C-alpha cells in the first residue's frame, strides 16, 4: 500500500476493519472483515500515514493508537 511493490502476503501486515468498525492488526491473515495490507517496513508505514491511504481504503478514521501499534509490530520484527 505504501510502496506499491508486489510481495507475498506472508511478508505483509494485514489491517482489518470488522463489522463493528473496529480496526485491528491481523498477523494470521484469518480475521473476518475488510482487510488492507502494508509492507513490514517503517518507511512504507510512514508513507501510508502521511497520505492517509489506509483511511481511504478502509473508509474510516484511523486512530493514532493503531498507527503506534503498527509501528511496534514493524519495529519488533
């Protein structure tokens, strides 16, 4: 989503919006709901945050908490 390069799904992080409009990080790729994928790279995440692309794809305002959680997941690899 950030860098627009093709990668295997296992190399990406999935963000899911469920029916209750809750956003969560799905490392298994099996949670139910509308999903979007981003690279496991901090630079891609920063591009996504700056462009608000994740908000546009999932059609919901993303809280700073979610972005901080994503940073934590990426930096913990």
